[in-house]
C-alpha cells in the first residue's frame, strides 16, 4: 500500500502483511484471555519486528509508526521483555 513506498517492495509487502496478520491474531487471543507461553513469545517477536520497522519510518510525520504503535498498544506489557 501507500505506506510501503520507498522501501524494497519484495521485502516490505511480505513483512507488512505477515506482521499485520500476526498482530491481529495475537490481539484476538489477548482479548479472549487465551494467551499461553508460546503466544507471549510470539508477541515478543512481533514487538521486536515492529520496533525495527518503526525505527526506519519513511512516512511524513512518522504516520506509519503512530498507526502501528496504536495497533501494538494492547500487546505491550504482555511479555517478559524488559
């Protein structure tokens, strides 16, 4: 989509789609209170991947990071990451 302009398409489309799907899946599990230790590990990996993407935000005014950050907010604090 529009937010992926400026980065190599083959990498960002795959990463963005997979990351978005993982976030949605984990938010669904979290909202039902169905998280197990493996899910918490998945959350940690998703947060790391998202933080990496946000550190290279290419959008004006960091629009991508703000939108992604809002989607991640429900998952923050659900892992043992420090």
